[in-house]
């Protein structure tokens, strides 16, 4: 299996970002809908929050790790 070139990597990264945005928007809409209808928070809310916490934590860790490697 060959390594993807820069264009393929850029396309894949953009596709992943749009898919992530769609998921966040869908989960947010689902959470608001259920909260208005039922008055409770559902599993979609916890998935939305945990997904973003994990994303932020990994992003910060990798920035710290790669910034540390450059020194």
C-alpha cells in the first residue's frame, strides 16, 4: 500500500472535518429536540460533550508533544 500524497491527505483531512462538523450539528440538534420535547438530556448530549473533550485533549497533547520535539 502506497503512502498518500499531499493532495490526497488534504482531501481526506477536509472530508474528515466536514464529517465531524455534520456529526456535531446532528448531535446538537438531536439534543435540543429531545430536551424541548422531554425536558431531559439524552445519550446524544453526552456523546457530543465527550467527543469534543476528547478532541480538545488530544489536540492539545499533540501540539505539546510536537512542540516539545522541535526544541
